């Protein structure tokens, strides 16, 4: 039966109104990438007599260490510029890094032509680590303004001698991301040298230090937005993360002051950031406090997390085939990037609707 003209006209009007309403409800968001990357021995070629930096791969090269250093910096800049750009159309607003020797290598990195236009600032402290390995934070000055920063010593001791172990400090940076106060804790927890079980207490101690730093902030404001990032040298289901940090893998389990780990589900699904002996580990993680999980997007909130594992970062041949395309192997420079994939989270904030 053919509808009467007036009914057909009413139907068209109703459809037009519904379409307009859908358009009005289509939200617009601003998005920023927060990332972490283990830069795999980003060391310069100058011997520091106060550090055991001569044990770094670049210092052990037989030829052309300066050229290797330039290529290494170039490779790191390429990755940093690319992380998260598929969605944000920008390099990370903020990126924590580990395995850097000093501030000078970071200056070389941010002054690379790929990153120089982004005007990255640097927050760095020298750690007591015997090899001189540090953590640091890079940030785009136009997007993030640090208000305070501090370095926190991890006090751990050798099981046998009870002598203090010199390891990486943890870096706390608090500042404004487009006017939103956020806090970032950058880590590189003790390695598994000597075996996972034997070295486990050191990483549990590191986790407890991160938890103490976070709790100190949350005791002042339980709605604080905190991101805990780093190379944990542990997987998301290990005791350091589950018991030390008390991290949860499900948002619905979160209570006020709780910590959520979006990378635990990825690990359970077989994903990783570094490989060893035919198995994957997901040592690189970014965790967030409950305030970042709220659904009021008038300020920045957590959107999603990911592992940045584009094809060019993966080794195509040899005994490391399928694993991250590392920079150094068998005493030589491979031309690669790092033995870890970077990780990232997106933070989003509503800035209006499509009809505005």
C-alpha cells in the first residue's frame, strides 16, 4: 500500500530530526599519548671514570663508535616520533624512558631533526646505578608543564653480603597536561639476574616504593591522576605487580585509590614487549589510578592502552627473528632499535560536539 502524502512527509521530517540529534550527540575529543620506552643502552662514547660505562655495548665496539651512536640516536628519535601518532596525529605528549646514561644523550635525542620541532623538555636525575643507567621523562613543552619533580632512592641489599645494591632511582614528575594535574612515576626495576625467584624480593621492594609514592599523593587527594610506568622486569601477574603495587586487571574491581593495569589482559592473551628463549615477557607497562578511569570526560581520562610493535621494530631474520629488533648483539651494532617494544596509553578529553 502506498503511504498517503502527509504521512510520508511526516516520516521524512522525523528522520531528519533524528539525524540532527545524532549529529548533535557526536562528541569531539582531544587525545594525547603517554608512553614508555626502554631505549636499550643509549650511552655516549665518552668514558666516565665514575661509572662502569665501559661495559656498555657501544663502548665495546671495535670500530666507528661515533657513527653507531649517531645512528642509535636517529633510530630512537624515529620511534619516539611515531608512538601513538596513528590516532593522536602527534608524537607522545609525555614519554618516560629507561637505559639512558646521562642528560647529554637525552639532549642529543630531543635535538634530533625528527624531534626538534616538537620542543621536548627533559626531567632527569643521575641514579646511583653502577653502570650509570638512568630513567628520565621527556615532554612536549607546549602540552605539559612540570610543577615539581623528585628522585626516590630504592634501598635494597645483597642477600649474602648485606651490602647496599646501587640501582635505578624512581622518578616522580607532577605537572599540568593542558591544565589537568597528573603525576607520573618512571621506573626501571631490578633485573632478574641470578634467577627470577632469587631476585624477586628486589622487584617487590621496587613495587612497594612506587606504591608508597603513589599513596603519598593519594593521601592528599584520593582522586589524583597517577600513571606508573616503566620496565618492571616482571610480568603483570607477578608478585611485585599483584601484591607490591596491588594492581587490578579489571576496572570493575577498582576502589578509590586503586591501581589498574591494562597490560595484564594483554599478557594473558600472549602479547609481550620483549622475548627470550622462545617466550614472551610483558615487562614494560603503564598503570593508572582510578581517577583516570572515570567517565566524566570534561578532563583527561584513560581511553586505551597498547604495545607499539610496528613491523619495522621486529627482527626479520636470524636467532632473534620475530622479537624486537635490538640495537646490539654479539658485540656488534645490528642497526636495530631496542630489545623492548614501547608501550603507551591514550588520554582523552571532551572538547565539544560535532555540531558545535
